[in-house]
C-alpha cells in the first residue's frame, strides 16, 4: 500500500508485509504521530483478548499513535471511521456501536482497539474491505465493504480516507474537546431500529452519551450508566 500522509499529525509511516500485531509494533517504537500498516497480522488483537481475523491482502490493519490515554479515544476513532466508511457505502446503513465498533446492517465492518504504554496510546483499527468469506464463528457477525456494495476496493483509497478522518477528528478533539464527538455519536450511534441487549442479556435502548464517553441506557424504564462492557445487537 502506498499512501501520502503529509497533512495532519502523522509524521512517520511504517509499512509492513506480515506482522504479529500493528499495535505491538507501534507501542514498541515509543513514538507518537506514527502510522503502522500491515498486509496481514498473525496475532491481530481485538477487545477482551479476542483475536482479530487478519488474512493477507484482503482488509486494512493499521495503528496510529496518539497522546496519553483517554477512555474516549475509541469513540473519537469511531466517529472518524464512521465518516470514512460512509464514503464507500451509504451513510444511512452505517452506525457507530459503542464503545469501539462500526456496523453495517448490524454486522461489524470495523473494530477499534486502544492500548496504552506510558504516555502514548496505540489506536488499532481493522476495517473489513474485500473479505467475502468468513470462518464459521464470524460469518453471522462480520461483513465487509465488498459484501455490502458488491464490488472490490483499492485498499490504499480506503486507508487514505480512514487516516484523513482520524487525523481530523483527533485534532478536533484536542482543540475543542469531546462535544463535537458526542454530537456526531448521537447522530449515528443510537442504533435505533435494532434490538439491543446488555452484557447481562437485558433488553435496552440507548438514551445518551455523557461527556466522559459513558453510555446512558434505558433498561425496563430505569436509566443506567455504562462505563464498561458493550451493547449487543440481536438479529
């Protein structure tokens, strides 16, 4: 993949063929403003210790390093990647799923994993671009841009849009705070029209997102604040 990232806060680009994890490489450098990409990951990391499915040359696997850790970083990245992905598939089909996924028709098209080391954070991103077949444990929950739009994409084109949006939204976050991110999340992250469950299996609806990045949900008429865990979409 060849890309030009002269604008924004990224000052160095490491392009790899195969690696265990782009997050691991990025954190080991100790450098902020770094972009690391790979064509394949042998130990791609997802949330809660899961593995991120990372076959060779099909999808995007990248990490961007930013400043000291903030629990809202996955949401900043989520808003940015929602914007980027909506340039390739209809915006009306794309939603932000708190706290760290982008979904199309309820299926995951993009995942975000933020990991910290000292005063630096690695924002790891996987975007399903040209994948058309999945392992049995993913075929009902994952989807790619190619499957949604019935066409293949140049990985470099998707990468450039993703990186451009990440740089824009993180710069906005640092300059103006969380309010613009929260406003965008409330436009595209309420998951209206989906049946939602908490980690405990309770039906819920999303009501709000506070300035700390925590989710306010309604469970059987009672309001509850989520600072961890996730919301599950039920088909």
